[in-house]
């Protein structure tokens, strides 16, 4: 059915983005043929619907990291893995009966959807969206990472207890880096990592500038490739950097 629909859409002569759930329905019975899927679809769902809850966001990130060996390499211009819509709201707002995301969890979704080169679709009521959520959704630096012309999807490079380190190669030999704290209780924690972890050791060779994009933008300065960075991250929050 997906093949026939794709051909029918192309025969219209119009530019239409075709979103499929092809791999979602193939699993777990069959391993999806992503090369074939990309021939017919512009984006495809791999996993469950996203809901306005931290457990939903976390489950999508966990699934993506678990299957990154098979899904990251196929993503690129013309075809993308789709982890579902951006449901960024504040805790006080309810969406379909859920309690919503905290501010830190909203930052995490925006940052990680940018790292994963995910299609950005909003699932919220624009009549009642908060100024903070609107500012986050319109963050030009995050959108630029998401829409980077190199078109490579990011992936997890390190997991250490409750922390995860993700990277995404960008154009101009730059990298986006996400430090995710999956701890759900307590206060902010520090995570230190070496720049040699990034880009197979080449992301910051011999030196690079580091800029924090989320949760607030600021320049960190110039570092050598053997330097270590330390990020303070709130529970269920993410610090997004550009190196």
C-alpha cells in the first residue's frame, strides 16, 4: 500500500511530504528494509506515538539509542526517521488528559529532536501556548541544528549511569552535543566528558569554540582537543552545545 500511495502522490506533479508508518507495522515480525522505505517515503515512524509525558519522551529516546545502528545511517535529505511530534507545553497545561512536561523536559525534547534530525511538528494549542514554550519552539539556534544541510542524524556515544552523551555531525565540521540527565529526582548534577569522545576524536582537533544553545545560550570559550567539559544538568534536563 505504501508503495502504491507514493507513486500516486508523485503522479500529481505536486511537492508532497509523504509520511509513513511502514517500519512501525513491520516490527517485530520483520526487520524493515530502510533502503526501500526511503525510496517511497519522506519520513517514517518507527515507534509508539509520543504523548505529553516524560515517560513517553524517555521511551522514544531509549528505543532510538537501542536501534541506532540500523536507523541512523539511512536518515538524510529526502528521508528521515520520525520520532513523532513536538509536544512542548508547560506543566500547568494539560494535553489530552496528561499532566504535561516540565520546563526541563520540554528543553530535553526540543534538544533531542534537533539531535535526531527529526521532523518538527508541533502538537499544542497555539491559542494558549506560554511565552516560554513559544520562545523555545522558535529558538533559531536549535532550529538551525535540526535543519543543518549536512542532514546527518545524531546518535548516542556514551551512557554513564543516569547520564547520556549524544552527538550530531553538522556542516562546516561542527558538531551538536547533548548532555542528557535521565535522573528524575534530586537536584542538578555535573557530568564531565572529554572532547576526544566527539567525532572520533576529530571534532575539536586541534581546538574549537564551544557554545551552549540550551537551556540558555552563552559562549563557553575556546578549548583544545584534549580538554574536558563539565555540564551541570537538571533532572530530566539536557544541555545542548555546539562545538
